[in-house]
């Protein structure tokens, strides 16, 4: 299952139309539909924006397995899943790719924080 399928599942579970999500993201319905169909892939920044509109975390989207048994879904603040995995290996490659991307962003953030920290210490600020 590609990331677009996962986004679509969350959107549908939340009861949102593609038009609503596309409007909230400031993009055309066609461009948003391309994301859900897998015709294009969202950047990590766009994925964060989508998660915010859908009122879930990026991790919630990424962790949706191919097969879901949904028992408790969608309150106003979050989405809850109880699920079973039919074949975890089918998601492992995609998950590992996103995990590596997230780790790279986290390392870059740490580097940038260090770059800011040094001048702030010189100025006597923390």
C-alpha cells in the first residue's frame, strides 16, 4: 500500500471529501487526487500539512497497515486504530524509507540547533 492509499483511508475515516482537504492545503482537487492515487508523492513537509488537516500525526498515517480491523475510529481530536497485520513485510520497505527520511530531518534539526546555540551562548543567552 502506498502513502496515498493511507492518506485516503484516514481522510475517508474522518469523513472529509477530497475537495475539503485540497482546499485546506491550497491545492487543486486534481493535484490532491494525484497524491491519493499515487501518481505523485508528497514531500515530508506536505505530508505534515496533510496530517494537520486530517487531525492526526504523520506517524498515524505511516503506521496504517494494509489490513485494518477498525473498532474505534475518529473523535474530534484524533484517530484510533486497533488492527492486525496480515503481512508486515509488505510495509517494511516503505516504512524504513520514511524512517530514514525522518531521521535525516531530525539530524539536520539538531545540526541547525547547534549552529544557533553557539552564537546565543556568545551573546550570553540560552
